[in-house]
C-alpha cells in the first residue's frame, strides 16, 4: 500500500488482480501466518481459498476453468502473496508456473482436457525432479520407468518435493533409457492414487508451512497415455519450465523483501530513542534508502524478465539474474528489517524474523545461486569468446 510501483505498464486487469490478491493475502492468509509457521502445516482452508479465488489456474484458459490471465499476472500474484506469507506464495508458484505450465505447454489435448480443469478447481500439483543424489546435477536422476504392455512402471524416490504432502497430481521425471544419459529422461503424469507414497516430511528453517517431502515410487503403474511431451524430452521440459519458474521465485523473493520493509519501516517512525523517532536518524534513513533501491532494482529485473518471456524474447539470462539478485535482496532487507526493530524484531511477536528465515530458500531452490551465476556466465562466454 505504501509502495507505488515505478512500472506503469500493468494492464487494468493486472492491477485489479494485484488488488484482489492483496486483499486475500492480508485478510485471509494474514491471520494464519504465525500459526501455520509454528505448526509447520498449511491450513487446508488457504488452499481451498486459493482455488476459489481463481489463483490456481492463472494462465489456464477459461475453457479449462482457468482465469486466462497473463504470465505477469501469475508473477503479480506470487509477489503479493509473498508480502504476507512466502509459504503460501511458493505453493501457488509451483502449482502455476511449474505444474500448470508444463501441462498447458506440452500436454496433449486429452491430457489438457482431463487434468487442467482439475488443476484449476481442486487438485494441487507438484513438480518432482530432484533426488537425494541429484539436486544441482538434476539430470543425473535415478528414478526409472520401464514399459510393460500399455503401462510404464516407475521405481525410485524423489526428495524435496514442494506441495507433495497435499498434492493429488505429480509431474515425475524418470529415465526410461539410461544408456542415452539425460536424453532418456521422460516426464510422467502421476496421480496420487496410482501409488505415490509420501515417505518423509522435512522440518525446515523457513517456509515451514509449505510442505517439502521425500516421495517413493514402488512399482507405480502409469498408463502410457500419461507420458507428457514425448519420450526422452523430459530434460528439455524440465529446464525450459525452470527457466520460467525462476522468474516466479524472483517474484517470491521480491514480495518477501517488500513485506519485511513494509512491516519494519512504520515502527521506526513510532519508536523513539534519544527523544526522537529512530527512523529520523540519518544512518537509519540511509539504510532504508539503500534497501528501497535494492527492492526497486529487484522489481525491475523481475518484471523485465516476465515481460520478455511474454513477448517471446529470450529471457533465460534475465530470469537467472532476477532470481539471483532478488534472493540476495530478500536476505539483506529482511535481515536489516530485524535490526531496525531492535530486540523486538528478534522475537516471534512481530513476524519480521520469519521473513529472514524464509528468505534463505531463494538461494537454494529452482537452481542454487551458483547455478544461476553459471547460467549467466555461459551467456557471457558465448557473447565474448571467439
Ligand atoms: N535452458 C535451456 N536448456 C538448458 C539450460 C537452460 N538454462 N541449461 C542446460 N540446458 C540444456 C543444454 O542445452 C543441453 O541440452 P542439449 O543436449 O539438447 O543441447 C542439456 O540441457 C544439458 O546441458 P549441460 O550439460 O550444460 O547441463 P548440466 O547437465 O551441466 O546441468 C541443469 C543442467 C541440470 C539444467 C543445471 O544447469 C541446473 O539448472 N541445475 C539446477 C536444477 C534445478 O533448478 N532444480 C530445480 C528443481 S524444482 C524446484 O526446485 C522447485 C521448487 O523448489 C519450488
Ligand atoms: P547440491 O546440488 O548438493 O548443492 C550444494 C552446494 O554445491 C550449493 O551451494 C551449490 O550451489 C553447490 N554446487 C553444486 N554444483 C555446483 C556447480 N556445478 N558449480 C558450483 N557450485 C555447485 N526440487 C524439485 O524437484 N521439486 C520441488 O518442488 C522442490 N522444492 C524444494 C523445496 C525446498 C524447501 C528445498 C530445500 C528444495 C526443493 N527442491 C525441489 C530441490 C532443490 O531444487 C535443490 O535442493 C537444489 O536444486 C539444490 O540441490 P541440492 O540440495 O542437492 O544441493
């Protein structure tokens, strides 16, 4: 509310969406944030509310029960939710920018007709790529699929899977022919009832209401029509979707930084020391000014990457930059926000310390910061080496 955006390129529809997500985040999510963090559990009513608000099929066509909005709208929703709770934000982010997008972009008409309405209305989705021994080196995954008649039999396990505790729908990457290396990786649509086992739910530093589980697949029988995007195309699907998804994580980190700033700054003008509001000391003002610059820069990087993607321009380098930088900013600003509030900022009472705990994940998931730097460096090498 305090922060006007410097980008006036949002459409009326996008601005209305921002307002409605903000209201939902403040009124519905806000009162539950602390309890969900302490219980390490997403309140089911929040997931239901996201579906009812039309926020779980943001880019999906109306024909498939979606809201038929722009990619930037999804980014706006993720940002607004993160201002209040980065856990709710990542739930919505994974479901929209990873899961729905794969089905919309690579699914057959039958797969889209069957699954997109469910994913818009009530089925939560998760994206299952990482494993215990393959995180950054994602294409070294060990989950296998073997053809038997008209089915594929999946065996293996996945680790760190967001949303998987509550999900009904799993996009699972498995190798069907390891002799081809990563060119054997194939994406499968797996329904919970086909036999997905949640083996372990992680206890985490931050985004504690967002579920993160290990999954096991023990002779899970998947019909052949559930191969998504063709045999051997899984690695391309995974990384192409992650290039987009990284803009979503940038938006999550941007919202987080702004949320911490919005919460801490008013306090500095109320709290008095040495007979004056602490926010009027020049050193405090300069810290706040620098944080505002960082947030603005993260915002510009994030929305620039989003618009480039929407315009059909190259965006991989810009997405990596946005994710990397927004993660740094989120950590810096939320850390400073604690300091601006002094001792009270260090307690659970204000909720500011939670932003700092939640910020740490930005440098880890959807490609660590080193992976983003490597992605950017590859472009530099291509552009500058002969
Ligand atoms: N965009 C498009 N294609 C890319 C690419 C990119 N950014 N990076 C690599 N590729 C392609 C290459 O072109 C190559 O394909 P071809 O053989 O068809 O030309 C293929 O991938 C292999 O390339 P490399 O040998 O250079 O790549 P690698 O094996 O060293 O690593 C990678 C590739 C696994 C994609 C790695 O760079 C990476 O991004 N690791 C991080 C994995 C990740 O982001 N996991 C996220 C899991 S989901 C998640 O985390 C969700 C959540 O928390 C909320
Ligand atoms: P590693 O790959 O072992 O990395 C450890 C360190 O080594 C990092 O600092 C890394 O940057 C560095 N490193 C590794 N390789 C290189 C290199 N080549 N050059 C320089 N440095 C390198 N995955 C999913 O598939 N779906 C999900 O929904 C999902 N959700 C997640 C939610 C949470 C809360 C967490 C923690 C993880 C989630 N992940 C998910 C997994 C996430 O994408 C991986 O944790 C991440 O890609 C890093 O892999 P890793 O944990 O194995 O770390």
